[in-house]
């Protein structure tokens, strides 16, 4: 019994000694991180931002660095969508950054990326504008991409999309035309309008200001008042 107890104590002491050696090896400044490699197609994240995070947030050596904390620090940058952080032996940290690819503005408060996610950042780019409930950003983005493909053959593009609280869609095109789609069968309604556009609206003598597609068997258009007054004066 005494021999068994002695062996157990020796084994425990050996484990504790090994743990102490490993602890010292890991925490001693003999495994410093000497290099941070930042990867990704970066248009907005700059060297100064990376250096600031490295200087302020990265604490510890190769083994003790908190990867979750480091990743969270990079994800706080306005244009960063996703970050992956990995250790690379013996002294390197690899940071893979995916930036937001901006698609549109969300009112005056945010931007929308190509995945339909809202983010807060500054941009001077000329972008279409979306409006609606924030939980509908992905829905509006999906409509935008589909409608853009449908309008492209006529060199038409969306400049504004508004989704009401009742989920009714209104579009504004680059030629100034406002299109009322409503809530139901929006793709079908726009498809019928585009199918008839070349032989109807596009051939009218005065540019149309408004098109209401919420009719079951057609659509209604409205001229701008200024154009109507001008046309009336010419006829008179």
C-alpha cells in the first residue's frame, strides 16, 4: 500500500512538473509573434487600421494570443464583413479579411452589401437607394438583382426601391419613371410591363412619369404635369 501511494505521488509530481515546464515555456517571451499577414481583396481596410489593432489588441505570444478577441477587433472595422484568424508556426499570425461589397444605400442610415446585410460605413460612390423596414434588406436586395436583369435589355436601371410596411414595392428608374408594383406577383407584373414597354411606353411622344402595374390585365401610365402643359400649349 505504501509503495502504491509513493508511486502515485511520484506520478502526480511528474505531471505537475511537466505542466509547470509547459506553462513557463508557453508564457515566457521566447515565442513572440513577429509577423502578421493580412490577406483578402481589400479596398477599404488600410495599413493604419491594421497596425492600430495589432498595437492595441494583440496581447501574448504565439500560444497565448486570444484568437477570438483578435478576430472581434478586426470585425469592428466598418468595412469588414468576416474575419478568419490562424496561427502559423513558428511566429506568424494569418488574418484573412472579407470586406463588404457595397450594393446600395439603405435610406440615409446605412449601406447594403451584395448579401443583403446592412452595415454602417462611409461611401462616396453613386449608389441606388433602398428604403423599407430593416428586416427586409435581404428581400429588397433579392428583388433588386432580379429586376436589374429584367430591365437591362432596355438600358433601364433602378435608382430607388421602396418597400412599404405593408410590403408593397415601388421602383424608380434611371429615366425618372416611377413604377408601382404593389405586394403580389411583383415579378410577373414587371415582366408583363417590360414585355410591352418597347411597343408602348417607349414610343409615346412624351416621357411617362408614373406607371401603375397593379391592374389585373394591364397597367396605367401618367405624364408629368409640366409635359402635359407644354404639349397643350404647342397644340394651341
